[in-house]
């Protein structure tokens, strides 16, 4: 068993749970009740659900890799998921820093949840 990947997977499941619960309350409800046209509103709604699925599947992959041992796919998949969460973190950091908000790192704190998954996955695959 790979403890680093297991920690990454459990953390990723936590990230998915926060995304689904808090995201539904703080993002999806206001989005659906807002004045945005129907097509972009539904596309954004679908994208939110796609990210939900993506986060859950990534967490499941990390846990599976942790429990199955060192398979030929462990390193490539581990690096892929790590890069994936690092990219998500970078997207949030770039967007929040480009807006010009005061104390921007706390306005969109999703990167704080995503980055540890990347670090743990790297530690488990390196």
C-alpha cells in the first residue's frame, strides 16, 4: 500500500465533497437563479457537474493506485492526477490574482484544497 497516494485519494474525496456541497450552495444555486441567458447558464451548470465527476473519479483512481501496489500504470496515472490537480490550482491562482481583488488568495480559496492533492500524489509517485 502507498500511504502518500492513499492520503492524496482521501484528500481528493474531501475536495470533491466540498465542491459538491459548498459549490451547489454558493455557485450553482446563484447561477441558476441569475439573469444569465439559458444556454450559457446550462453549459456552466453542466461543466460544474463534469468537474464533480472528474474530482470523484480522480479520487477513486488515487485510492485504487494506493491499494493495488506498484503496477506499471501507477507512476503515469499518479503523475497525471498530480498534474491535473496542479493545473486546477494554477487556474484558480491565475484567475484570482488577475482580478485585482484585495487579499485575492482568500477570495477564491479552491487552490488551497486542490494543491495538497497534487503534492501528495507527487510524493506517492516520485
